[in-house]
């Protein structure tokens, strides 16, 4: 069965613009693909493991061709379980609000947990990195309150989309659909932009 995994990086629930647009996408996708499975991973639900000293030691051990042991092995097991859930999906929907010009720290934590050698990427000393999540596709909802494309830098800069879209490509996910509602607060036409974003979500979900 085809599985779509929604990964939510917003903690704002019903007040979240990115989650509202994601719900529109999911409602349309569900209607278009009634035989597909939809799973949701709320990164704020407390199940995402930390990536601290033990996990870092495990990663470097694996990078060196060694087997993690002790606390490092436990941290590696937790990271592996998170990756397995992630990799089991055929397609992804990410809801990504902008925080301080970038992505929420919980999404960076998720990336650090799953981006492990032999899981998300391979490495060759001569050819460099290779993404291992090939054959998958992703839709990404980007929102921001103040930043908007073409605005003066006094309204912020975009380290959100370049970082996250770059990570997707690095991981091997080349088929990416983007839906944006930026800005959604400091603008005279927020409702127009909101309506367009939801329409874009419907259009994208129908053919995703």
C-alpha cells in the first residue's frame, strides 16, 4: 500500500497556517487516493529522540566503519527507528513555518536524527555524498509571517526554503512540489494569498 507521511514542524495546532494548508492538501489527497495510507508525524509529540553526545559518537563510529557500543548504541537504535518510520513512506508532505528566517529547531533535530550514513546518505572519499532516498517525492508547505519574496531585507531573509529544499535534494528526493504562503501577517492582502495557497494545495494534491 502506498503511504504518504505528513511531517509537521508547527506546534501551533489550529492557529497554524502551515497546518491548515496541509489539511487542505491531505483532504484532497485522501479523496483522490482512497486506497492510500496517510500517516502523520507530529515532531512535537515527544517521540523524536535527541541528537546529543551519544548519538554523535554513534554516527562517527559508523562513519569510521565501527560498531557503536553502550549508550552510543542505544542512541543509534533510537535514530534508526525514527529513520525506519521515515523511510517506510513512499511520499512526504512537510508543513514548514519560518522561524527566525530559518526552520523550526525541531525540524533541524529531525534532520540531524535521520541523516545518518547508510540511511539517508552514502559517502565515497572520491565522489562525495550520494542521497539514498531516491524514487520518493515530497510536497512542502512553506509559510512565514513577515518575510516575502521580493521584500526588502528589513522584512527578513530566506534561510528556510534554501536550507530545506537543499536537504531534500542532498537526501536524494528530487521530485518536490512547493506550496507557499509568505507573508501571512504583515501584508495588506493576506486573505488573497491564503486563498491562493489553499487552491495550490488542492491542485498539487490531485496529481501528487
